C-alpha cells in the first residue's frame, strides 16, 4: 500500500482567501479559458479551411459560396422570404 511521505495535516496552515478575491480569481480563470477556446477554435478553423483549399478546391469553393450566401441572407432587407 502506498502512503504519502509527508505529513497530511487535518487543517490547512494557509488562511482562507476572502470571497471577493476568490470571485476575482474565478472570473480571471473563466476569461482565460474563454480566450483559449476562442483562439484554439480559430486556429482549428483556419487549419481545416487551408487543408480544404489545398487538397479539395471544389469542396472549399462550395463552402465559401455557402458562407457568402449566409452572410447575404443575414443582411437586413436582403433575406429571402419563404
């Protein structure tokens, strides 16, 4: 059986941080995580699009055309009515 080689006190020697500090740290962690996800997603999208453009130009052209159509449909006054 493995046991820790250091003492495991039942109480911490460090005082608890005030709630305001804990909230501030959590907010900073959430911002950092959102930023990392956004940057990672952007890099992945760029890699996928560059791969499509390089290896499958026809598929890439279809994706670009669909994106342009979606942007045109999203503009006020230009959306097609069904």
